[in-house]
C-alpha cells in the first residue's frame, strides 16, 4: 500500500473516532471522508427518521446553524452568532437528515473479509460488540468505536477484566492505544487490530484484507501440539514402509497420502 493510500485509509477510519454517536448530517461526513464519502455512505451509512436540529457552519465560524422550517417546507440553517455573521443556508430534506453508521452493514462484510465465523454478542459498553470468531478455538472478534480516550480505556479494562478467554479487539485506528490499554490486552493475551491496518475500502464500497487473514491473525491460530506432530510422523513413516514393500501397486500408499 502506497503512503498516499495509507494516509487516505487512516483519515477514513479516523473519521469514525471524531463523531460522537456515529451520526451527523451528510455535510459533516463529507468534510471528514472527502473523496471516499460516496463509497463509504453507500456501503455503511443509513438515514435517520428525523431531521437534524443544527447544521455545521461552512465558514467554520464556530457556531452550529439552527435548522428552521418555514411555511411551504423550505428548510434553512440560520447563523446563531450574535450578531449573525453568516448568510442563511438553504437545505434540502436530504441535507438536513442525519446519516448514522449501520453497525450490521459494517460488521458483516468486515467479518467476511477477515475470514471470521459469524458470531455476535452484545456488551453493556458503548458502541462495542462481538461481530465474529476466529479459528477452531472460536476466539471472539470484538469491535469498539470510541471518540474519547477515557471511554476507550474503560472499554478495554472491562473487556479484559470480564473475559474468560483471549480476544481480538478491533478499532478504527490505534490512536487511543496507550501504555495502560496495551498492558491490559497483553496481560489477557489479547491484541488490538486497527481497521486502518487490516482492511482497505475500495471505491465500490467493498472491504478487502490487507493480508491473508491467516497471516494477520497468526498469533491467534491454533498451534499443533507435540502429540499431533508425532502421530503425523508415524503415519508418514508407515505409508513409506508400505510403499517399499508393495512395489507392484500403480498408486503407492505414500503417494496416495500426499495427494
């Protein structure tokens, strides 16, 4: 991945960490996602069933314009500075309708891209849930999306304190992974996997892994024990011995075993 592409992916996923509630009017999403807004919105966002109350000032004056509906259904965003310093903004219904992140529309393709089994579970934590499981050991894959360092630390602390097994934690970026959070995860034999490092969003809105999942999660894959390796050696040795004794067969046992 090029440096430019890496920067774009970081900005994309980091935008989720700058929106409390993971909901905003299209203008706010567009300002954060820039060129990737169309593909991200099409894939992962859905409209709410009500209009927003405020609208971001395009002049960045610091105030949130109040959305007002006039007779005839015309919507305008009015500056709240005293005295008003920005002109009124005419809005369509779509402009004033907040878009929220759809958890299911994000996690389902994410689990598929990373080769995870579809296993879900909720936690009494904000914007945190299990969305998959890895390997025959069913190691939980948990996604958390936070916009505050303290909340992120609380989520990590509670997950590691309550978990009876190791888990793989996913977050948009590693921005909130401080020394304390890293220690919590390491003591639980768990790890953080930033989305910006493990998946790429294509222009068509598809998620692709940056590496084969087996390579990304090698540290969480079951390792063969000594007894399994010993049994395998015995089987191969027996097949090799049979091959040397049965020279008339067209398909020697050892060759069949390899196939």
